[in-house]
């Protein structure tokens, strides 16, 4: 029987009753043109349901479909600290259901393969890497020929980091216009930036080119030694728009001062930064032990290596004085919510590992202070616990005579963002700075 809707309207209900009531009036012809009209109330009940994926995730948080395993075989985790800040800035892990911090890397778990693939595309634009894909059959239905897989994306980041000293193999050096063969890594973003300290020549290496003939660093930042600049004279040769200047310097190990008169003559790219009396960090090649076939062949041909390779200016003494005066940083970093391997399984030497991570974090924050281009890619927030007036008053009271902290790298206040959580502001678009709702979603 067909009926005609004549009138309809809502009946008021309590806002939180989860009920919707409508008053309907219908008409229908029943017999020989006779019209029958009836009015009645229809009640709707609102019930909440989850989609199958959300229901499965709520029942078991460890249920995942795809995992991106990111690894880098180095002695530190500063690359992952930088990667973490970039991910937070662009909210790239919003679809991640769980994150685990493990040895030499981080695992990102996703409920869908497409989410993992999108995250992998994001990583391609941040760090140089290569990856492989594997899948494992979990279950299948023979009746409708459907299969359930778990996908694993194994990502390996190039084992070259900023400030590493690299000895290029002869074929690689020839392909780069006979650069080096001893070069410094000045930047490790989505491409590697190499520089020859003696000539200021630079080049960039893409990840696919590196993985065709991979090589490792000769020395890394954990082998840096502090040197005192006794004398320095610039040559007038500059590069990188004046950011690098070639100079000849006379240096001595800080640890040897007062015990011997050993000095070294070195050519460095830090002529625009160093002055007599400053300290710099560099590699002592006279006391280092190398296991490298290419380097042995290079030395057997009558070639020699420099005694010292300076890497960067040292501000350790100035930072120590600032710490003694109680002047802390006016900014802070946000961290992702992740499960640590140390909390899942206790290990021997756990305290030593925690100390190394703290040292890596401190060095990473120093790199952000010293490198404006690097910190332009991350989000830095104002620290509400920092009181600049009280810190300056305490510093003035402890300062005696000349203050040599004027050239200490600092982050300008106009580059810092306000922490919305500290200001107790609610709302904001997803992924906006200060909105940790997305970080909480990763703990579901």
C-alpha cells in the first residue's frame, strides 16, 4: 500500500537523551475514493558503533597491519631526534597507532598499508634512505579468495652524519671530480653535503648514488678532540656566500697544555669563526687507528694525511659558565609518545645508555642553536618555566669583568612558538603546534 506524507515535524527531546522524535501525518485512499488520514510519532534511538578497524584496535592495541622499521647503524641517535622533530612539526605520524623506540632505530605501526606507504614517502623527503618491503600471510578465506597480510617496510638511513670524517674510495673520488679523498660531512638531510677542508670544494650526494657503492665514516663526532687556537691567518678564499673561509692555523691539544709543547699546523675552513685563544673541536689523525683498505692503499702510494682536521668551533667553556650562572635555555622541544625498549626489557648497562642518550640530546640542541638552516625545519617552543629577568639578574651578579658569552649561539625569540598546552588553550586545528591530541592518538 502506498501512502502520502502530508505533514512532518520534530518533537523536542532532551539534548543528551540520544532520542529523536518526529510527528508524521500520512494519507491513503482505502475504498471508492475514501481517504484515510493518520498521525503518529516515530522515535529514533542513536547508538554508537565503531568501524571494524577501530573495534579491532580497541580490543587489542598491538593489532597492526603495516610497520615501518627505521634503522641507522651509527653510535648515536641524533638523526632520529631530528627526524622526530620534523615528524611532530608536520604531524606526519597522525595515523600511527603505536611507536616503539628500540636499539638503532624506531618502529612505527599503522593499521593500514596505505598509511605506512604515505609515511614512507614523507621520510624520503627528510633523510637519505633505502628500503625493502616484505609481507607475511596471516589468514585467508578460500570461499571468497581474500587474504590478510602484515606488511613490513625495512628502512635503512645512510650511516653518515653531520661532522663525520669520510675517506672517499678512489672511484668515488674520481666521479666527484677528484674531491678529497678526505672530506667532512657538513649536512645530512635528504642529500649528503661533503666538503674538502683544504680547498673548500663541496658536493652533494643523493641516496641512490650512495647506495650503489656504500662507504662508512672514518671517524665520527664521538672521536672529536678539543684544540686551542694559538695563531690563525686567513687566506682570503671564501665559499658558501662567505659562510666558509680558508685559513692557516697553529693549534695545540687542550689536554697537552702545560705538559708538552706539541703544536700542529693545519689548514681549516673555519677562518671566519676562529680567533687566537678560541677552542675548536677536531680529529687527531696522528693518534687514530684506522681499518680501511682504501686508506692503506692511499698511504702506500706515498700520500699523507693531515695531522689535524678541525670540524667546528667549540663553545663548551662558555656554555659551562652559562650553566653555572643559572642561565638555562629559553626554549624547549616536544617529544613523541613512544614505548621504549628499556621499559619492555631491562638490560645491563641501562644507566650508561641513558647517559649517552642525554649527551646526544644535548648535542642535538646545540646543533639547533648553531645551525639556523637546521632549526628552520623543526618547531621550537618557548619554555614557560624560563624567567629571563631573574636569570639575567643572577648572571649580572656573578659576572666579573669581561663577559665572553656574547658570541655564544642563541635562538632568537621571534623563532620560538607559544606552547598552547602551557597557555591552557583548547582546540586548534589538528597538527597545529601545541596540539598534543595527535600524540595521544598514538597511544591508543
